[in-house]
C-alpha cells in the first residue's frame, strides 16, 4: 500500500532554491515534478537542472484541498474547445504512463457518459470535435442505453448520451501523494509550511515567510495554491477568483450489487441538470456531485458539512437516471470547493508586479484532469517559452486580465450559513 509522502521538517530542510512552488495540489505537484525531473513539453526538453522546493500548508491531498477527496473524472469532450481537448488528451497519456512507472493505480478507464437533453447542445458540439480528432466516442440512444446498461433510467427528457470509452476516473488524493513522492525521489524538497509573500526588491519577490518568521528564498516562485490564491493576493485576485462550497453525496449500494461499480458503469456528467457522478471504486459508495455554484466558502475555516438541501436535490435526481438507488441510504458526504475565474478559464500568468512570480490556478471545477499538462506547460514557460509557442493565440486565455463574467450564470443553493462566515 502506498504511504503518504513524508515532508521534510522546515528546520531541517533547505530554505533556498532555484524554484519554490507554493501549493501541493494537482497543479503545484505536477509543476514541481516536471521542474525537478525534466522531460516536459512537446520535445521533452523542458524542466530539470534546478533545485525545487514544494510547500503546502497542510500537506499534499489534505481534506481542505480542492485536489483532495478520492476521485475525479477525466474525459476529452470540451465542446468546440480544441485547446482543452488537447490538454486533456496529453494529460491522459501522462496519467497512464506514470501510473505504470510508479506502480500505483491513478486512472481507472471506466468510460464517461454525457447525458444530453437537447439535440444540438454541448454534447453534440463535443461529438463533432471528437470526430475531427479521431477520438473514440458513441452517440447512444435512450433505447440502446438501457439495453447495454440496464441499471440506468432515461427520464428527464433524455435525448441521447455521448459515450467516451477512453474516459474514466482519476484517484485524486492518491495521485497528489504519488506525484509528490516521485518529486522527492527526483531530489525535490517537500515541506509543510503555510507561507505568504515576504520581502521584495522592485519587481522581484525575494522570499516567502510563515507565521513564525521563517523565510524561504528563491530565484522564481510559483503560487499554485488553489482557493487560497485570492487570500494571498487579494488586490489582484480577490474579485477574479470566486471560492464556492460544493457538496458531494455518496449513495450506499445494495448488498452484493456490482452494477454501479466502475467495472460495470461509466462516470457521467449531466450538464443541463447540473449533476455529475463517479461509479463506486474501492468499494465506496456511488458518488454524486452538484455541478452548480454553491455559496461563497472559506476553505480554511468553513465547516465541511453538506447542506441538507443538497441531499434532497440528489434524491430528486435519482428516479430519472438511477431508479434502483432511490431508496438507498447516504453513506458518506464531502464538501469540496470550486475556485472559479470570472470566465471559468485557467489562470497561468506572471504576477503583474513581480517578474519572477507566476500565478497558477482557477481550476473552475475542471482543473484536476488537466494537472499533468498544466504543470508541463508552466515549466515550459519557466524555461523561457513564449506565450503561443505551442497553441498560438489560444494561450492568451490564461492571462490575468479583464475577462467576461460567466460566474453569475449558475447561482448557488442559498446556504444561509455562508452569509455569517468571515471569508479569509
């Protein structure tokens, strides 16, 4: 069984390096690995030849992290967005490659469904884009769906399902720990420390500092600390990234019933109904998440207790899609969070005031699966690649700049508790 990576105590660890990465979630840990290991980028030439320190306030894969919990979905469907499709394909290759090299299961190829309620909706656009890239998929009618997967229901005006057989499930917490351990094996230093920007000299940050006054200095800094980015950089990111509470419910399965496990049922997304789910893995429950923005949330001090309304919303959905689970109990719950940029696009850019600081985050509910490619891209930029060197003008989307606001499109669940919390 894989053990958690053992951090080096700050008092015993180096506190100066070529590169410091703050945040050991999926984006930070992959960036640290590529920077230390090398082999990143289209030619495999980026990264390596530098000393790297990875810092995290609570440790990699901790329960407050957006990259925590057990599972995440991975798929290639991204509407007509070729860049994210390419990011996802390359990330999948990396997940599979390093699962084998590190001898730890990080990817379960269960397949992925997208349930469509309209004929010419996002799912059809995605199918057209997949076809152009020769990525395997099927358009499955409701009649064929229940014939092949009889545990499914077709209520709720279901028109068809887009099925990606190469999609599946990523083992989230396990993956963050495995990446960090690999980073350590390559000679990287991983420590648990809650730091913030420290002293600066003109347009250069000189160090980061923790509450006790200990400092870590470096030539370059990457802040990939998920929902804590607006806290560390309120002027730049306070209105740019919204952190919201996202409830997850695990439904207990009938005794001896394997129909809802990953070997028998794909992961799934129901865009129009605002739900997603993961089949049972490691004999846990059947995971259902509410894919709409919840209330504003404090990732450090917010109580991770799901809203009772979230359980009721899940129960309201079950008869249409998973009727045999209607009477089954809730066996676990989780509270995660989204950190969503104003246009739901990743942030990968220099800090506007510091030439040697990069800001990486804004997963916007879809970042985990792209982690290997995001880390790889960041390292190529650290090594001097110009914006657009790989994907042309499409890379401009990652800039910290005024963007359109899609956040208000999906309102929250109205959790009154959030109004009383002092966020950050």
